[in-house]
C-alpha cells in the first residue's frame, strides 16, 4: 500500500501532466477559427471551467483519433459513479478524461466581513457559538470524467433544443439581453445604419450610458451585436476596469457574444475573428498563452452571468439530464466527478480594425 508521501507525489505528477496538456491546448488557440470553435464548445460545457473544457476537448479528440470512441465531439460528461446513478456503465477499457477538481476546506468566523477573521476548521471540528461556516477552495487535485459515448445503459432524457430559421434570433433573446443592458443603467437604441455609429454594427457609450445597434441588420446579427455590447457593459467600464490592450477587450466582448449565441444553438460558423492571432502577441510583456487562459475564464464567467438571467431555451450545459446536482455543484461539477479514476468619453464601437492602442482609449469589436 502506497504511503502518504507516495500518494502525494503521484497526485503532483498527475497535476503536472494536466497543466502540460492544458498549456499545449491553449498554445493552439492562436487563430480566429480555433478560438471560435473553442468558445462554441465551451458554451455547450459551460458548467465546467474553461480550463477543464479544454482538457476534456483535447483528451476526447485524442481518443477519437486513436479509434477508441466513435463520437468526434463529447456531449455529456460525468463521473464514474454518477453514470452508474443514471443507469449507465463506463465501457471496459475506456480511460477517463483527467480534469482539475477543486479541493475545499471549511472555514469559520464570528466576523464574516473581516477577511482576517476566518479560521480553517479541522475535519470533525464544530464551529464556536455565533460563528458562520463557509467552504472555500484551497487547491486542486486530479479527477476523472467520462463522455456518454464511453458508456452503455439506460437511455437519457431528451434535452430541449432551441430552433430557428436562418437570420432569425432565438425567441426572447433580444428582450432578455436588452433587459440586462438596461439593468446596468444603459439605454438601448437603434441606429439607422453603420454610418450613424462610426461605421460600426454596435456602439457602447459609457459617457452617455447608451448602447446602439444597427437597425439595418437581420435579427440574428442584431442579437449577436447586442450580446457583444452587453459584454462591454459588464466587463469594460472605464471607472472600474483596469486599462487593457484594445484587442483583449474586443476579443472578450466578441467571445461573450459567441458563447451566448452558441448556448442558444445559433450558427456562428460564418463569423470569424481575424485578429485573434495577433491581439495576444501584441501585448507587451505578456505571454499569449497566459492571456488566453485568463481571457477564456473571464469570458466564461461573464457569459454565465448573462445566461443565468435569461428566460430562454438553451442547449444543454454538458451535465447529463437526470443527474441530481444542485446549482452550486453544477457551477463546479469537477468536485462531483472524481470517482475512479480617466473616464473615457470615446464610445466603444463594433468596427473592425487593427489592434494597437489600449481599451481605455477605444475598443473595437
């Protein structure tokens, strides 16, 4: 039987392996098309962290390339025991996909508003009278999940799927996005054409708290543009956000829009991000891989915030239907799948162009 030290060394080796896989996956996300595909995939696995989404994607592609599975893309993933709870069994010989699962600890405090007052509780320790107890993430560990294509057994319930015609927007999406823009203190207005808004499809004006979207586009394009501008509203307020490279802000906003669209079954294949390969490389003093990692999780968090407030029909989030899991668990399901194995006056516009100046000066979509 392995000692505690041997188990710790094995765990650390697996973590190192996972980080290497993650870094290799991110290094390939340097073209607009690859980034778009990664985000569309992440939108369908939005219950997972962006890093774990990339790990699942990479390992599934490797298994498909080796002929171990028939499905080219993963659809639903869960832990070994979770699949058994759903009446399915992992097929013999199918290796699980390694992901990073959170390690949590219990902390107690009699003054929760004071960050320095929290103390960690031992395994069976009870809080003192009057103390508040909260769980906090203290690290990560390797865990395993399997795709439904690696399992056999009882059929799963059908998930609702949004439908629409080409050029149309998903029902309720415009009004839902508009409500969130207005809740942030901005008005939404139509612009007759791109000529009225700096040659752009949309514009976010923080000085006047206004978002404008071209009226001469089809519904799907208008919804995508409004989602992009909502991304700016939530992420790029010059009063609170740190000054960023212009390209980062634009890719963030467009990435949010792509994830919102993908979560509603919108076809984003005709849209590309032509400067994704240069925006990260042009940020002085920053490693492109680190930027992509940080941007991916930031985009995911913002998209989730928007999606959670929408009363619309959305595609599944990668969690098998019928799996009994609370909202809190679905936001960090890795833990459950571990069995086996200066004030800016210049508006933000949606006019494509070169990326060189910081977002605080101007941002393009």
